[in-house]
């Protein structure tokens, strides 16, 4: 695992930078924005709105034992990051999945900003709204969105392409084997 960590030090450093950026922007929002007041900007789809998430999720509703849920989620994500670091080290240097794993490692580390904040402060700071979505958000939420809506589709396309190539190669090998077996001596 030590070599795998060394091999993934760049995505890990980026991940720490993303966590720091998330905490820094939340700190600025807490200093500069009034709580529970919407501030419209010159950008039509962007509003500032500082709020604290203490266990209510805009999609799923009330979440009981919020700290416990966030702590268990944090542990699960840290295990996932560890597995990704280990698996990334096993991929060949020129494998495109190796680069996708690096992106996922960095983004998932950045996304842990919310559970870390919950464990320490008992809440999550949300401070901007992107229209048409009705709920406030923060950078850690956006790291998750990038991982899901950008990297995941790329990975699915690459995986499907690789699967098709392997299937075509196997079919070509099978047809060549069948042709060779029908030859008479």
C-alpha cells in the first residue's frame, strides 16, 4: 500500500487542496453572508444563500442521527479512496482508467469536506444556489456532481468501448480457431 500511496501522491495532494478550498469558501461565506437571506447576483442562475444543514436533506427529507450517518459515510468513502489508490497502482501507466481513478480520488477526497464538517461542527454549511435547483449547495457537493455527471459517463463510455473491443477480439479468435479446426490434413 505504501507504493500505491506514493504512486497516487499527486491526486491525493489535489484532493487535500479541494478539501481546503471547500473549507476556505465555507469560512468566507460564514463571514460575508447573512444567514437565511437570499442575495441575487448579476448572474441569473446564481444566488448566495447561507444556510446550515443539520440533518435535513432537500431530496431525502429528515435524516436522523446525522452525525452518525455522516461518520459512516466518511468511513465508507475513505475505504473507497483507499481501494481506488490500490487499484490505480495496479493499472498500466498508459491505461486511461488510471487517469480517471486519479480524478475520482481527488474529487472524492474533496467531497469529504461535508462529513468532516459534520463530525467537527455538527452541521454542513451551504451558501449558493444554482437555478433551477432549489436547494443551497457548497463546493463539496459540486465535487460529487463532477464525479457523477462528468467522470462517470466518461468511464462508462470507455468501459463499453473496451468491452466491445474485447468481445470483437474474442469473436475473431474463435472464428479463426474454428476455421483452423475444419482444415483437412
